[in-house]
C-alpha cells in the first residue's frame, strides 16, 4: 500500500539521521501538540537533540540533505500548516535545558521555559525579568523575538548570547552586537540557532518580586484569554498605537472563521475554540487586516510566525488566506 511505502521511506531517512545524533528522531510527529494554538499537521522528521554536538550534527545533516529545518521551543508564537511540514523540526529542550545561577547573573539554555526562570529569580530575590512575565515561551524564543511587554523587553537583561551558525560553528555574542529591537534580533535575521544566554538581573526583596509577579498574573487573566489555546499577540503594535485598539475600533472582536475567533477579551488574540485549522486562522487574519486598513488606514504586520516563513505568510494574507 502507498501509505506503508511512505512510512517505510520515512523510517529509512530517519534511520540515516539517527546514525548522526544521540538524541531522539521521530517521524510523522503531529505539530498540533507542540504549539499553544494546538494547530498543525505532522512533521516528516522531529529531532530532540541530546547536546550541542547533536544540534551541529542535525544542522549539517539537514544542509547536506537539502531538507528545510526549523527550531521549535514552546510553539507559543507559531502557526503550523494543516498539511504538516516536509522537513525537520529541531527541539532544543534537552540539549539546552540547563540553568546556572551565580549572584545576580544567570546562564540559561535556550530550551529553558521563561516561567521557570521567573519563578526561580523571584525565589532568589532577583528582578529584571518582569517584561516577560506571562510570556509562554523559552529563552531561545525570547532571544529570537526579543520578547517583552509594556514592562520591558528581554534583550534589556541580556549580557551575552551563545549561538550557532547554520554551518555548525558556535560563538558567544555580546548583547550590544545582537541587534535587539522591537520583536527582532540577529537570531532571526541571520538564521542563527540560539543555544543560551547570560542574563544580568538586579537584587530585590523576594517578597516584592513575588507580589509584583502575582499582580501581573491577575491582570493577565483579567485582560487576556488565558483559558483558551492561542498564540499570544497576533499583530505587532504600530508606532504610537496598539494593534488591539485598532482591531476593536473596527468591530472585529468576536469575528470568526471556523473555530478561530478574534478574542472578545483581547482583540489582538486569536483563540482556538476547539477545532480551528491554520486555514481558519489565516483567513481570519486576512479579514482583520483588511478591515483595520479600511477603517484606520493602518496596515498591520504579523507578530505571529508562520512555520514556512514570513514571506509566504504575507503572500497568503494578501490572497485572503489559503485556497479553499
């Protein structure tokens, strides 16, 4: 049967990759289980690297085979295609999951969850990470996107970054050379793989830090749809304004495509009501951007990342979403 032949071929390819890495290699891994939107078809290859050597080996194998490769953290700002990904997904949670504390400095691997880092910093009486409080991501994602909120950006506490180039060479880059800016950095610009970072925090009263984080959590639950699958903010804030305000002003709160809905709680969130597809989300994004531009003259730009690349995302939004 064709299905059996395809599975056998996939396993043969995976077997070749397993000869190069110590970590886990899986085939047909559903990506919906690896994104906070709970959307996405199967990845042809899914690698959980065991260490930095595995990361370099996987990059080299992908380059030699001509297969596209994407790095996956918590998938909290990511939309994956319904049909899946005929390439290789690299998971750094095991290879880059360590944390080492030394006074007010912390060395954190790219696979470390931000929530874990925040909790431990609060316990140790260290402040400075409030800007990423509530951001459901990893250190690697925060470095790539310079994650943050109105309270500040992640790049502000970075002292240096350890990153790997596509050719497998790793280097330590001072923060001043990282090009941190609103939702961007050299990681994304140059296709680097973030391996980790050294952060410089500030001593503070542990109880004050915990109280501040608790207050932020309460405000987040009140203003954001934390009870439903989402990808966080869908659109970048335009200069001097807020995407959520513009979306709400043109009556898009509650707008739906299939099971994808513009959250009635926060207009810059699209939530999955149960069975939303990537096509639903893309169609809804296209409708929202069109309405906002017609109403205010402002063109929104995605903060959400599309697994197949931002150029393709823009093309899909221009045509109103994927073909039916």
